[in-house]
C-alpha cells in the first residue's frame, strides 16, 4: 500500500518481517533491529507490541523476545545508554466500537543495565538465558497493567460480579470509571480463581446466576447500572432538560457537519469489512478516514471557491473540520440519550420484571459480598506452618 507506507515512514514506523506473513524475508529484521538501536542511542523511544499480533483473547499472548534483544543489543553497541523498558497496558471497553473508552496503564520501568551486566563475558547460551529471563520480566510487567482472564466466560462473569459489588444503588445510571473498574477486576480475577479451587460448586452456582441475570438484562435491553438506578423524578427531569438543551445547541453546526461528512463516513464503513481478520476493521476505518475526510474538505472548499470566491472558501476550510467534530459529538450524545430513554421506559413499563431484576441483583450482590469476605479471610488468615512457628 504505497500511499499508506509513505505516511507510516513519515511517522517513524519501522517495518517488522514476520515468518507467518507471506512474501516477507525475516532476515530483513536485522535492519529493523539496527534502526531501533540507533533510535535508542539518540535518546529516542521505541514503541513495540511484544505479543507480535492483534488478538481478541482475554489474556496476554506469548511475549516475543524482540523487546529484550533490542534493549540489550543497543546497550552493547552504543552503551551504556541508561535504557528502560516501560510496560504499558491497553484495556478497551468495547474494542470494536468507534470512540469507545480505553484505559492506558503505565507500569514500573525495567532498568536494562543490570541485565546487560549479566551478559558481559557470558557464553552464548547464558546470554540467551538472560534474554529469556528479561522477556519474562517484561511479561510480568505487562501482566500488572492488563486484565488476564482464563476465558471469555470468566471475563464476563468477573466483570459483572465486580460491577455488582462496586455499586449498591445509584441516583441515575453511570458507568464505572475505567481505572476503578480495572482495579476491581484485577482483584476479582485472583480471588475468583482461588475460591473456585476451594468452593467449586458455590462459585459455579453464582456464575450461572450471573449468566441468567445477564440474559435478562439483554432481553430487557438494559444495563446493570440502569437497574441499580433509583430514577427519582427531579433527577430524570434535570437529565432530560440538560441533554435536550445541549443537543439543540449543537444541532445547527452538527447538521452542516453531517451533510458534508455523510459520504466519507459511510465509505469508511464499507471499506472496513474488507479485512482478513476481525481485529482489523477499526484500523481500516482509522486509515481510510485519514484520507477520505481531508479529501472531502478539499472538494468542499474547491466547490465553494468556484461558487463564491476565496473568502468563503477560507471560511469553509475553518468550518468544515469543526462541523464534523460537532456532528460526531451530536450523534454520540443523541444515540446515548435515546438509549437511556428507551431503557428507562423499558423498566418503567414493565414494573414486575424490573422489580424481579432488582431483587435478583440485590441477592446476587449479597452472595458476591459474602464470597469476597471469605476470600479476604482466607488471604489474611495465618498458615498452619506460620501458626505453629508463632506459638
């Protein structure tokens, strides 16, 4: 993709040649490594994705040795450089949804100097062992800043359980902050695995009830935070008034932006499915939009220049991107507003089912609280060996 390649070259992107990619020569990676060494020697930074693939698994993939090798070899060639490897975790709320929330967690830096010192005067086998151990340290660092579930079913159960425990009741629906949700889920992953070993039947029963509760939420097309909301009349009225006022304020500019950007926006959606894996549509939307939207702005400005002169064309050059931004905000807010209204009505018009859902939520929350207490008691109780030595 020549145009895209030129853009990536300008952005300082360094190609990687993988064995699984047809038509590539992995031998060219020596040049890739050399460019990374030179960048680090200049005091720059190199961003790597050490799993080597984009994937939908609920846990880290195998970590490749590239990051460790690059850091150690750069220090050998140009060092000492004082290089660090910084683990960074990316947690997406809805990976496949445009502009859904994402959390970036930065872990503890791993200093390379001690690892490099072990390589000095080491044999080839010993040096390879250092690379493997440093790679394990990178994996441990990434595990601290990512959520690693045994399976997708575990992920759904733990996410729901942590959400239930975090909030007893709300005034109005509100999603958990991502950093708060991350911390809760990380604790739950470890605790749930321990409890499942000790109390498999009880944990299995809670899992089944959580799954049924999720199914009922899906049937009513509501979220857990909406079930937990009290929906007092004054709060609902203020929300409706505030949201409607904001939408009306944005409407004029959003209408212009929608009209201008409708075609390129739809084209991005048409292009995205033409990818080899389910992991790439978002990337295709990003890159196709990077070209299609500026081309649209140029066409609009050119047409305006021809019809009304350069003054109006200059004004349109300023208005067009801004209008697109407001159109995006408007449609996101509009969609969210009607989702909330629909869910509110779904609960209010089915009071019996809503009451049953709230009872089930309260009972589930009680059981999860009890399991959390059991896990904490187990974690803080002294071991038999510790008790004997203390006495």
